[in-house]
C-alpha cells in the first residue's frame, strides 16, 4: 500500500493505493494480483489561466454482481480522465472555466464497458456575497464504445444552475437543471432518447467542533465511469484492503435517485460516524438490474493510549431487483488494533468478515480475513 502527496504552486499530486498478490492453494482459481488506486494530478501551465488535470481510478469489481464475492468473480476496472482547464473573466463580475476531458474506461472481463468519451464543460461563477455563490453549468459528453454491436453509443447534455452558501455553522448547495440522453443507434424495445430533471441538494450542519450532520439528495443520470471519477479520494490514506465492490459493470447509463445522511462525532480520543442511505436505479438500456436499495455504514475509533488505537467498521447493503424477484443483503465487519511505534513506523492487526445472503438459492457466502500491516511514513 502507498500514499503519496506533493503540493507546490505549480504542481499538485495525490495518489493512494494498494496491491495484493493472492496465492490460492488449490487448482480452482488462478493466482492473481488485485489492486486499487485513486490518483489526481493538477499542473498549472499558466498560473491562474491554464491547467492540465489528470485523474485515474482503479477498482476491483464483480464480473457478475448477482454472484457472491469470490476469486472467480472479480475483475479490474480502470477509468482515466485527462485534459486542460482554461480560466477566464466573463464580463465584469463572472469567472469562467472551460474544461475539456478525454476519458478512457476499461474492464478486465466485461468488454461491453470499454469505451472512449469526450467531455466538454463550461461554467460561469459569480460571488453574490462573501458567503453566497451562483454558477451556471453547461456540459456535453460524447460516448463511443469499443464494440458497438453490444453497446449503444450516446450523447449526453446537462444544463443546470448552482447556488451555494457557506456560513459559520451551516453549508448549503443546490443544483437545478435538465439532462438529456440521445442514442446514436436505435434498439428495439428501448427509447432512442430520454430526458429528466437534474437535482442535487446538500446541507451540512456543524453545531460545534465535535459534531457534524449532513443530508444530501440527488436525482440525475450517471454511469459506471462517471461514478468512478466522482468517487476519487486522494486524502483517505492507505486502503486497508483491496475490497471488491458491488457495481454492475455494463454500458448502460442509469437514472439514480439517492438520499444520503451522515452524522459524525470527533473528540481528542474518540470518533464515530453513522451513514444511512437509500437509492433507486433505473437503467436505460436494460431493465434486468433495476433496483431499490438501502443500507447503513458505521465507523468508530478509540485512541486508548498515545501510541495505541482501536478501531472498527460495519456496513449493511440491501438490494431488491425489481424484475428478477430477488433480494440480496451484504454485511461487512472490520476490527483493527494499530500501534504507532515511532514517528515513521506503525503496525496494525485486523480482522474483516464478509457475509452475503439472498433469497436466490446457492449464492450465500461467508469469508474471514486476518491481516498484519506494517507502515512507514517519510514525515
């Protein structure tokens, strides 16, 4: 595992990831190297005027999301985005930004996901007050799949306005607009285009330095590649393990309606957070994976001594597939003990349990992983 950061006036780099070699002791599965990585690079070519931005996310995802997590049901999925951002003044009070991105998406096994896309974004922002900003966004996306025989190329357009406000204890933001998908090839039984409102709203409240409450709701088009880039986190530290996700890796965009809440408490020795959510996915090119889901995550940490930390996490995900008459439930538990030996060295001992249950026969599964980790930091 690694965690790298570099921050100067001209170059900003953040990269975190992990690789694991798995040596299976029987002939049912081939030995593999599984990896995960989040990376973001920002290079200021002309200060305050022209930047080059590159982002990459490598994850481990299931080949068949309906089957349990097992060595034969994993594949590497990578999404790379790169391109320039041009900043300019637009009138007397508006700041403008034009973004151009080339995006390459690849999956190790699910070939229908492999694609190239070109994204163009234009936004204008104005500070209404010292705490309130108003911006207008226009985004266009042209998606071309490697194999058009099994996936439909499409164009997507988003136009929306954003109002954000930052106060001492409360932050709010709302996006309101419209999205349109237009396919470049007709598919019998499915529409050639689709339009829906775009809505995002978020409120974060900090009553004091220890407590934070966040509520976020959204209704918008998305897809696997866009979700991957949105989920990049270069500040999360070294991943505790290469965990297989639960994403349906296919070519179809989907309409997602989602509600997230999170409460967190942080003190000198304690920290705890709980994050319930509910989601609704409706796919444009297939209805087999249309689903309603809900779940909750829980994390906690206790600094027992200056050099000794006890932590843990638990999560529950419940999905109901509307057209398959099927319900799946996934539970994960983690407990770890970390010892900080010195400024540069630390070690941890951990246990993780995975449980999968379903009303479909023969897909229940359990797994336990025990691990010892040694970490070195240069500062």
